[in-house]
C-alpha cells in the first residue's frame, strides 16, 4: 500500500488517463500552500473542538451550527437541512456543479485517549475520523470561497455536510431528498485511513467498500429436558446449523467474485445447561461487493435459513434489514481524483487503495451520479496502529492540510473535466 498508483487493468483506470489529468489540474502553484499556512492552525482548532464535543447520529445540531458559522464567516450562504443537523452550501456560479461530501456524526464509544481534546461527552467519540472529514471540507469551502472572490472557480462546488453516516437509517437519503444532488455532475469524498502514513492518499476504481446489511434470526419451538431431545425442537442445535451452514451454503450459491461474506456476531438461547429452550436468536451481518448480488441477498439468505431450519422442527422468523449499498467508484471520477491528488501532493503520494468490507453510505450518492471516495492517510509516525471504531483512535493532524489540498484540486479538476 505504499507503492505508486498501479490500479488493476480491470478497473480501466490507466496511467495515461491520470497523467493527462495531472498535467492540467495544478491551478494553484503556491497559492493553496500560503492559504494553509495562514489558516492551518484554525483548522486544527476546529477539528479539536469537534473531537471534544462529538454528537451521535441524528443529533448533530451543534456541529451543523458550527459548520454554518464557519462558512458564513467567509461570505458563503449555508443552508440547513429541515431538522437543522446537516448543511449544504454552494460556492461559485454556473450550471456545472461538483459536490464534495463530509459526514458529521460520532460513534457511541468512550474516548480513552489522554489528550487535551478528549471527548467531553460520555460514551461518544469521533473514533471514525468524521471530525477530520468535516474540518477538511470546511477548509476546502473557505479556500474555494477565496478563489471564487479572486478569479472565479469555473462553476459551482456544493459542500454537503451530512448527518448520520453511522446509522442504519442513514443521513445520505435525507440529503438527497433535500436536493443535495440537484444538477450535480459528480461527487467526491474522502475517509480517514490510519493504515496509510500521513501524506498518502489511496485511490481505487470500482468497489472500494462493501454493502452491509443486518439479519436477525428468531427460532421458536417445543423445549424440554436435554435427556430427551427427541421430544423437542432442539433450538440450540438449530441455531448452530444456522450460523455454520448458511454462510457455507452462500459460498455455493453466489459467484465468489461477488465478495459476499456472512458473519454472526451474536447468538443466544436458554440459560440452564440441562434444559432445551423454547426460543433463541442469532444476529449477524451480510457484506457484499457486487450490486447484483446485494440486490438478491435478502431473498436468498432468508430462504437458505428457512431451508436449514426446516429439518429441525423449529420455526424460523427472519428479519433482514437493508443497510447500505457497496461504494463502487466510477472509473473516470477515480482518474480525476487520482490526477488531482498527484497534482496536489506529488504522484509518489498516490497509491492504490485496498478494498474494505466495511460499509459507507456514500454509496447512496453513487446510485444517482458518478463519483469516487478515496482514503486519506492519517497514520501517526511511531505510534501503534489503531483502526477506526476503536476508543483510542486518533490522527496525525497534518492530514487535514493534505486533505484540503487534495479536495480543492479535485473540485477544480472535476469542474474543468469534460468527462461528466
């Protein structure tokens, strides 16, 4: 993950495409560096304030208010979602619109770091880097506002500050319903990647994150004494078959190239060691990289569970909950952001991103318009690597500047690109 950009041939993202874009997308020689020198400390302060005052999904009212104040301070006109926990803001003029998206919400985890900006909210922490995403997009908006006042930016850039990325009932559909994608030609986002050193960005064409759904299986049947299991519907045995056989059967019913994975994280039945219970349950997730396989998954998983349980005498109720689709980066959008990142940071700092089986609701936007999400390296030199969604997660704050550089160049490159 530290080699130069070398995307697989199947992605159709060629080095010549990236080089062509790089040669035409460095409109800011020195100018953006000077802006970051003047405003970088303020961006770090904003990030630390957000980190110390996290808000959970659907509760991002103070975070949204801070975003709106920061944007209004540079002469922009931000607009709130109807509930007030999300913000949209256009910069520039014209019919061509490029959107950039950040997410606002924190996770329901304690913050266990010993830092001055440690979370002040019990069991809430920015352990996924959304405070960095928000700060980067604020910096992009402020820098673009200055460029627009000076020379214009050649179109419109729409900033989307979205609530509730971490929730099953996520905020992306709400933003779309509120008009976030109206007239948008393409959309871009970044995500913190502690596995990458600070200063590195990872780009990938095609699937970069998986669809993520949830399934709950409730079994019921006649219980009884463990000495006479033949007189019962042995629910513990039935649950054991569900959690072992159904994932295995899926591997024989779905094309392996779809990348489907079913893993159970919770199973419960009974209390006494000598009593077969009347009911039990298991909960797990289904993750898949292929859109077609994702669309077919609910019916297939439900049927397989019922088929496996049928021979045990138990009754199965299956609750399959849709989560998010896979994030499948558009080929040309990936080329644009790879070239822009190369122009902003240097080609040697752009690497191929790995596929993640995690879910990301940025996928909902890509169901409507082309776009791409990239990985922003946030690894802290010399520190033990911590993954996102861990209580002690933190970032090298120099990543904010690298993120601003990358996304400003991306916005301008996409505005100038004839490909969308």
